[in-house]
C-alpha cells in the first residue's frame, strides 16, 4: 500500500480543518447577501405559499361539500 502522508517534519494536522472552517464561515455570508439584495426574498415566497395553501384548502372543502 502507498503511504500518502507528508514527511514527518512538514505535516500540518490543523491545515485541512482551518481551510474547511474558512470555507464554511464564508459560504453563508455569500448566500445571505444574495438573498437580501433580491428585494423581498423569502418573505414573498412565504406569502405566495400561504395563498396557495389557502386556495388548496378552499378547493378541498368545496369538493367535499359539493
């Protein structure tokens, strides 16, 4: 089997963890900035979802009572 580890003197055990944490910490900020620049963002989707849910409940009630 091949030995894929770096030589003993150059091994940085925290290097991968630090790079991963930097990636994780940066990702939500980019998505949050994109969502806030879109105007209403999630609020418009929530309003449309509530309207659609009310319409579906009204249609089911109409069919059940008809």
